[in-house]
């Protein structure tokens, strides 16, 4: 009879351990599901600015619940990218929102430095709002280093790159060359990005694009819009 006592005690200990494990899993599931719920509610951007504000709030709540999850902070930061589409007058009235956007982006970058989207977003913010004395080239370089083959970034990255003060620097040109080569050799559906970039590029940037196209696709030169 006494030999059964350790066995009963072991079973109780096992049940207790399994119960605690189940509680931990339930808490983790609640944490994940709550964050994802708020994140999914931030997807609609069809009405502005009311829905845009709701999107910011929902993504911020998701990031707060998943306070150490870099992906949620990245999503929250990217929710502010609509600010970049606003006209100058609207932006002038949104100083607090812009500062908040930068704070969220910095938090996202600290938790997910591997996310090229955040490096590019910060570069675009810096280029638009002249944060850090307009030094957006470092973030732009990082977006290439960690996301060179993230093709969905090209339409936003290429116009910024050909207007960067770095476009005359050889090693930076090699990074941008990669985007141009990808478009003309593998992703022809992204060719409008070259046209958009060329139309808004600095003179040095326009010359760079012409030289790159001469190497990769000379026939494309005839499609370029007139120089500024």
C-alpha cells in the first residue's frame, strides 16, 4: 500500500503542472488574440481623416498589448504613413501627430531593426519633415541593407533614393542600381516606379537613372518623361 503513495503524489504533481501549463497557454493566447483583434480593426483606411485616426488608435492599442512584439509596433508605425500623403497645410496643423508617428517608428525600430519597411518609413519621414537636419540617407541605406530583395518597397524607395544627397556616391549608387536592375529584368510591373522617380529626381538622380538604364535596358530610355 505504501508503495502507491509516491505514485499518487506524482500524478497530483503532474496534474498540477499540466494545469499551470494550460493557464500559461491561455494567457498567451489571450495576449496574442487581443493584439491581433486591435490590429485587424486598423485595416480600413477608406475614409479620412476619421478612419485614419481610428486606424492609428487601433494599431497603437495592438502595439501596447504586444509591448515587446516588434511586428505590432512596426504595423503601428506604418499606420502613420498616410501622413506622408497630406498637403503641407494639413501637415502644419498636425505637429503632435507627426511627433507621435516618429516616436512609434523609433520604438518599432528598436524592437525590429531587421524590418526594412521601418527604416524606409523613417527615411521618408526625415526627408519630408527634415528631422535630424534632413539626414535620411543613413536610414535609406539601412532599408537596402536589410531589405534589398523586398520588391514591394521599390516604388517608395526609388524616388527617395534618386533625390538623396547620396545618389552621387558610388557605393550608394550600387544599392540603387539593384532596384533598377530588378525592375527591368524581373519585375516589369514596377516600371512606373522608374518613371515616377525620374520625373521627380534631382539632375544627378536623373543622370544616374539614364546611365543605369543604358546598361540594363537602353530601349527604356525612350519612355522617360522630359527632364525638369
